[in-house]
C-alpha cells in the first residue's frame, strides 16, 4: 500500500509553516529596504534637477523651485517619480515629494517609518 500517513503530512505541513514563519518577515524587510532605496534615488534625482535649475537660472538659495521648473531636467519624465511605499492612488511626484528651497534636501511625504526602518531621507543615502 502506498501513500502518505497522517503523521507524515502533519510533519511536512509543520516544516512548511516553520519556514514561512522565518522567511516572511525577512522578505518584508528586504521589500521595505528596496522601496527605501528606490525612494532615495528619486530624492537624489530631484535634488540634482533642482541644483541644475538653480545653476541655469542663476537663482539664489532663497529660491523655491517648482515642479514646472525642475521637471525639464528629469530625463525620463516624472511618470516613475513617486515613492514606492505610497498607496496606488497617491503615486504622483507632487503627492510623494516636496522640493523645498535651494540648499535644502527634498523630502518624501509618505513618512514610511515602519518596522524600525528609517524614514526615506537623503540623510540615509550611501556616500
Ligand atoms: Zn518615500
């Protein structure tokens, strides 16, 4: 007679459950880290575009550039310029980011502080 006994099935289900218990939190941490990295890349892009606009316009540091000012400097357009941690309905550059004045870092407005990970900020970018 072939087939699995109930004990064998319970052991297999238990092992799968144990592996899932270990792997799911780890996967979520990697997912959040990837979102943070992507968001920081967007912040760097906004900062560089803002700097380029300031150079080209001869602006002073009290100038507050607008999206209209810096979007021409974003090579691939602003369609993919959103925080990946934002809900789908809020995934636009103006919902996700504030440019701030020249000399001040742009910020992510989604404030994704969760699971002990730092907020999306240029302070955490690799140097
Ligand atoms: Zn973000």
